[in-house]
């Protein structure tokens, strides 16, 4: 496996897909080569990130963090990885079988190329699993972009007419969702973890009208706009033959992918401590910790504190600086989604307010809730615990120095 070639192809399919798909379609390859040079590496990202989340980080609820055992975590990762590798080929069979229905040309190798490269975005976005609650939004944004890649690729690889592309894409996505649910449920049976899927509308800022070969453009200040600009910089550097220019362009590309166009170092643990007060809503701080960790080449700093009223009530505060994952955070915001789920016992809601992404979760039975907010597309602040209502938790969060924390969003950034 040529690592440089893999990185270049990932960069190109994400940033300049309209020019990359014809190159992919013209390449002579085999099923074995597609797997050993591409699929087995990219498909490993969700499995590894899932293992880190399930086993090392865990899922927190009601002040308790639940982790799977190392053995179950490894078994689940291997199992899901194996199923994912099989799922790629099954999806290729489906796309190939559907080709005549949409006036396309059947070709199993081209169908496998279509799936392998269209799924690049969602595979990479699964790094978001290691993030707190907003990580699922990152994955959703990656899923949306993979659908867009599929939409661009089908006319080139499967030779379907542009006017048939939307229907071909939609039916393929439905099949992928069904198969994805099967894999998730089977994996959950091994690891004991939950499985689910979030859905939402197509993001704003993307022009999806017209044929599959129209001149789609992105806001230059958006995550995708910066990705596109970095891709053009890389193309120019490659044409120049200047090694130094190519190195700088690669750094710009990595910054665009992870940091929204910048190289970012997360804040030192001591820098978050001033935003964790000694008392919170009259509750006294009883526990505090802050740490900075690197996961898969990315940094994140997290501060946690417990607050007690001296009897039975406890509030939990968590502040995270996503650091070099700021770009993925921006991608989550770019997805422009709202989700809302209500039951007889409470509700869960993700929405935007004042330009900030907010998550609310409330259980009427236990009077337990969570209120989280994203600041500057970088900092995650969440308070959870027993309360009289969600409004009480909102007031607690509002009492924090949110403006001071958000003012640090430019700290540690090296502009490319």
C-alpha cells in the first residue's frame, strides 16, 4: 500500500471530486487491489474510533460512565470491521444490479469503485465518535457529503444519464441505510452498545441543482470552501514541481480537513481551570480534573467538575476544547440540522440558537437533564444533573463565563 497515494486520493476525492471521478473511472484495477490499497484502510477508521469510544472513553448518562470490557470492545471492533468490508461489496452488487434501471451500464469493478470512494467522507468523519455528543453531528455531515460524492460519481462510473442520477442515488442510499442498520444491530449484539442513525436534510450552502456535472460552489469561509481552496493550492503546487510548495500545501490540506483551514493546538489544562468555578448555582465544587490528550493525531482538552448541595443533589460540568478537530466541529454546524424527539417521559433536542449549536435532554421521571452548547465552533460546555426544570440548567450554564471562553477560540491557531 502506497501511503502517499492513499492520502492524495483521499484529499482529491474530498476536495475536487468532479475532476477526480473521471480519473477513478478510467483506472484499471481489480477487486483485490481496491480492497488492499483503499477499502481495508479507510473502513478501519470507524472500527478503531468505535473501540476507543466504547472501551476507553465510554458513554456518560446520569453522572455514570459506561464502558465495554476490553475483550468485548476488541471483538466488537473486529466484528464490525469484517461486516463493513463485506457490506462494501454487497452495496457494489446492488448498485451494479440497479444500473440498467437508470439507463446505466453494468460493471462490477466500477460499482465497487463507486462505493469505495463515495464512502470516503463518512469513513473519515467517523473520527467524530471520539468527540462528545456533537460527534454524531460530525458523522452525519460526513454521511451527507458521501451522498453528494455518490451523486457526482454515478454518471461517470456507471454511465447513467445526469437526469437519472437523483433517483439512482436515492435508491442506493435507501439500500445502504437498511444494510447499515443490520450491521449496527449485529455489532450491538456483540458489544452491548446501542445502535442508531440520525437523519436530516441536505445542508445549506451546497448547490445541488442541475446535472451531476454542474459547477457546484461553496462559501469560501465554510469548511468545504476551505477544503476546496486547499485542494486548488495542492493542485497548483503539484504542477509547479516545487517540493517546498507541495509540503506547505499538504499542511494546508490537513489543516483544512481537521482544523477548518488552520493548524490548531488545544488549550493547556490550566487554561480551562478559570472557567470551572468554585461554586455553581450555590453548589460547592467537590471534584475537579483537567487533561489534554491526543487521539489519532488530534488533540482535545477536557475539564470536568462535580458540584454538591451538601445533601443528595449533584451537578456535573464538562468543558472541552476540541482543538485540532475544530474543522470537524465546523462541519457539524455546516450540516444545518435540527433534531427533536419527544416521549411521555421527556425529550431530546438539537438546534441552533443565536448561531450556537445547542443540545437539550430531559427526563421528567427522574428530573434529570443535560444542557450543552458549542462556543466558537470549538468549545463544548455541558451541565447535567437533577433540576427543577430544563430552564434551571440553562440558567446554570448562562452563569458561566461563556463569553470569556468563546474569546479564546483563536488561541493556539497557526494560520495557513
